[in-house]
């Protein structure tokens, strides 16, 4: 993302707290094509953000930086019962994680739900969740990685917007001394939650396929999206702008997962495709080289289509992981001299 979009217009949050005066609204044209999403109310000072762990565990002290920064934005924080809980890799047992998330979905005083971290576990409880009250009073569900399962489910069934972004485990201990990109990505959460129109840019890449698109933005972690195939949480991609990211996989595994999306026709009718960070790709075993780059794998899968494709977008398991409003209308421009995604 072009950092100047974030450091030019925030309102000051208070002494000793992250400066908000450098961030503000981005003037963007409204887009009115396709089905209008249901947007949860944007947050205002005094609103409550709940923190829960539907997937992996996080220690109570590890959410301290997130609490301090979100309180500096004027929000109250409700700490869920699963924070500090642990059942092996999970943030408590399935029953405990289900109960904690359900309570936050049902609580009208909670306006947004921030997941503590990713890991694994959301899919183990998603079919038991009751979204009745959530549908009546939508709220922002925030997270990425394993939380992709919740984004897919919510968008597919309810057309309610949600926020794909960093979680509590990615907030810096000291905001003032944090890397500027980390500051920007954290502040993008604030911008998105308070209703600013978002715009992102990426460096043009030789492997991009040029074009423009408009559609509902959906996506997230590739392995989670692939694992949702054939389930009640399967992602809807027709006419959508799809973004994908992944970490720590072999090239052959990435080929297999993208092949699943291709074979299940999830790539057939996209408006556009955004490839975010595909990081820490595991090296091939000697003598078992796969022989294709991630660029070649992706373009092979979409060779029969004409929609725009861009690579190395600032989303994923990486420092420059910006907050995306899933389920909301966006436009995408992939040109020789620029790559822009805007709400």
C-alpha cells in the first residue's frame, strides 16, 4: 500500500498513544454494481470490541498491546473467556471456543469481534454457531488466516461485510517505535472499522495480467478456502474479486490447492484475481523439484480466462498485511504503471 494514504489524515488519539492525526478519509467514488452488501455499523468512540479465540490459543499478556492501541482509538475492550485458555494448540476446547464466540455474536453491546490469533480451529465449531442474532444486529468479525473460514461462511450465507486483517498477536509492543509499515497496517484496521473508504496499491509486476474489474471482494487463506470446498462454508466467487494468500507450503501443494479451485470452477467467472503474499515457500526436496514458480502455477490455472490478475499485493502472512473489507464492492485496476484496489 502507498503509505501516504495512511499517514496524511488521522486524528490525534491522545498523549502517549498512537497518533491518529496522520490518517483520515480517502476520497473515493462510490460503486453501486451488483448486490449491495449488508455493512455492520461502523465503530465510534465508546463502542466495545470483544476479543476471543475461535482457533489457536493466545496468552492473556500477549493481547496487551492490542488492548492499549484499541483503547487509544476510543474503544472499550471485552476480553473473552478463551483468552488465556489452552487445549493443546487450541484456545480452549471446542465447546469453550464455541460458547465464547457465540456469546459475543449474541451480545448487542459488542460492536466488533477481534480474534486473538489464527492457527487452526474455526472450522471445528462453525457448524454449531447460531447466527440468528448476528443477522439481526450485524457486527464486524475481524481476523485472517484460519479466520478465513468465518469470512467465507458469513459472506456466503448472509452477505454481511467482515474485516480480513491482522489480529491481536500482530500488534506491536511499542507502537511509536514500530516499523512504519506495521504502524500503517494496524492503523488500517482503525480506518476500516470507523468507516473510511479504503484504497490500496501494489508495485506493478511483470507477471500481472492487465485489466480492470468491479465486484464484491472475497478471499483469504488459500488452504482454508480450498478446505471449505463442498461444505456449507464454501466460498462464492462468481462475479467477485478474489484475493488469495498463503504461507509455508510446497510449490506442489500450492499447485494442488489452486488446482482444486480450478476444478471446482471457483476461478471460472471471477471479476479479478489478487495474489497476495505467498511467503516462506518450502524448498523442493532434492531430485523432486516441482519445476514451476508461483507465477507460472497461477497463470497456468487462469490461462483460459481474461480477467485481470496481479501479484505481490499487500495482504497475507507478512508485515504489509492491510485490512480488507470482505463482502463489499471494490474496483481493481491492473495497469502498466499502477495496481490499485479501492472500495
